[in-house]
C-alpha cells in the first residue's frame, strides 16, 4: 500500500478502537464537564479574562489525558504488528490526524458547555472558534510526538509532562492572548500575528515529528 492508503487504514483502526471502547472521548468529556461544574460552584464571581485562561488550562489537561494514550497505552505486541504492516511516517501522521480530530470535537463540546455554564460569550465567536481549532491542532501535534518519545522510556507519564512543558507554555500564552482579542471583539487584523505564530508552531512540530519519528520507531 502507498502512504495515503496506510494513513487511511490506520485512522480507520483508531476510530474503530475508539468506537468500541469510547475510553478517551467519554473519560475526557467526564473530566471536562466535572471540572467546569466544580469551577462554577467554587467561583462566586469571576471576570472574563480569568474565565478565558481557566478554559485553556482545563483543555490543556484534557488534551494530555486524551492524547497521551496514543503510544503510552499501545501494547508491545500491537506495536510490533503495526511495525510490520505500516511505515513509521504513516503511523505518526495518522496518529496526529486522529488526535487532532478528537481534540477538535472535545474542544468544541467543552466550549459549548463552558459558555452555557458561565454565560461566557465572546464578542467575536468566529475568531474564538478558530483559536479553539488552532489550539486543538497545537495540543495534538505536540502531545502526539512527546507521547511517542515518552513511550520509549520508563515512567512515560512523568517524562511526557517534562518534555512538553517548554513547548506547550508558549502555545498556551499565545492562545490566551488570541482568545482575549476575540472576547474583546477587536479587529481580526490585530490577531494575525498570533494566528500566524500558531500555524508556524504546528508546522515546525509536525515537520520535526515526520523527520525524527522513523528513527525513534526503529529503536
């Protein structure tokens, strides 16, 4: 099979496994809903700037829970089997695409619930949704690659947190600034720098993943 067919079959495999177990979707949705509800009960009154930062902190930890299973929970036997039938390039691309789709769905659902609970209505909802999609892409590309690296070492969960921290914090800062612009209803041209920076980060992380993962997968 060529690369495109391998990617298609691997994504289909991920979707079938998720549909059978529904582990990631149900678990992360429960985490997001319960966390938002606890925050609602805890905060008597909070300004929208704090609510905006809180939303991205919640989504950060939700993405770790959702994406970390990409490689950390793959059994040794399944890894060997995939190694024999697919190229490492197809594997890392398919994992990233699947995790991006999963995070987009989770982020849109979480944002809808967040707006409903907190009456959190950004003035430029379109820009906020764009930021949510870019944030989902950033979280999925970064955590997929870090999960692959951490799976090759012991205590992968701790290693994943350590490796992702220097990359994810700048992304989080840019996302908070971009969504703050959307909340204030500023002209979209003001946010072009943040949008471009997020796209560049996604492209760089994906390029590094494609270049380095084949060497990591052979180990």
